[in-house]
């Protein structure tokens, strides 16, 4: 995953987010909003969780939960996270959203097991509407696989970021009137982003009616922009920009370990 987001926005520690005017896609800003009880903060937290629920579902399934138990655990966890004041003690100056979310989820599962309070299917109210069927279809592991739940979680997280990045790039290209170019060349972004079996450079050149040197240049710029967008996505999930490289490395490593066992 050569292309493979918690970052601090403007310093708002003195005044706090104003009437919900904060970046709802950035973990650090949403956390700050929740801790300062800014208007719209719980909804923003719910929306942020809704972006990153699939890796948690994959983690629960890999631990041996049935699809229905995994659904209950994820919904129960989000209900607990959004409705509690547990985030008040989280240090917003450090930490990665990926690590925080998994550690919190593991603690929640442990409490559920200790209480022996597993609810029946459908017993939990839906806090966030989630596409469980699609999530289940994206799980490629088998029972005999040695992939740990933690590695699967990280790999699913990486694929989620890559898919979102590719969607952003596609939207950018379409807005610039380059939708056809993107459709022809997206296969060169790599299999990790769900773009498999690219055409050859010569075939792409013929499809677009331009020379191979121009195709080479277009692909190079497309990859560069994709890499830039990946870094932006990763930045949204770390509280300190200096953690971006380490987060990228960890996600790349998880994808390598999970090769062939996760689906884009």
C-alpha cells in the first residue's frame, strides 16, 4: 500500500468550538467538541463513528462472534460511547483514533462478557444505521486463517481509508471534467484500493487518443494526488501530525500481513 487520517485543526482550546462549527471528520476536533459540550457534538461523534464502524465489526467477527452478536456489540458500543461521559478523561493532545476506538471496544466487550448480558438479536436499538450485509460480504477470512482480530481490524481500517481516498479523487477528477480519464487510469492506483487488472499503458493511450508519454505523465500525477489524499485522510485520525508516518507504516504492515484475506 504505497499510497496510503486524527489531526489538530486551529487551536480552539480557549474558546472551544462555536455552535458546532468544527470539522466533524477530524477526531481531535470532535473530541474537543464533546469535552467542551459544544452544540452538535454528540451528533458529530455519531457521524464520525459511522465512518469507522466496519473495522470494529470485522474485529468482533474474527474473535468468533456471530454476525448478529457482532452487530449487537458494535451498536451497543456506539450507544455507550456516544451516551456516556467517558470521553471527558481522554487526552485530546495525543493518541490515534484507530487505537482509541479498538481499545475502547475491547474494554466494552470484556464488560459485556463479564456481565453475561448478551442480548438477543434485535435487542439493541440502532444508534447508527449501518449496512451489515455489505460489511459481512467484505470479510474474506476463513475459520482456519491465522490472521489475528487486531490485524484484521487494522487492515480493514486501511482499506476503508483507501476506498474513501479513491472516491474523493474520483469526485475531484469528475469536477475537473476528467471523469473518462480517471475511469481509464484508475486501475493503475493499485489493487489495494479496489482497482484491479489495469489496462496496459498502450491500451490506455489508445482509449484516450493520446500518446504513451502523456499517459505516463497522467498516471504519475494521479498517483501523486492519491498519495496526498491518503495522507490527508490519515491526518484526520491522529491528534498530532508527527504521528502520520507511524500510522501509515502500521496500516501498510497490516495490509501486507492480511494479503488475500481482506477485500477492498
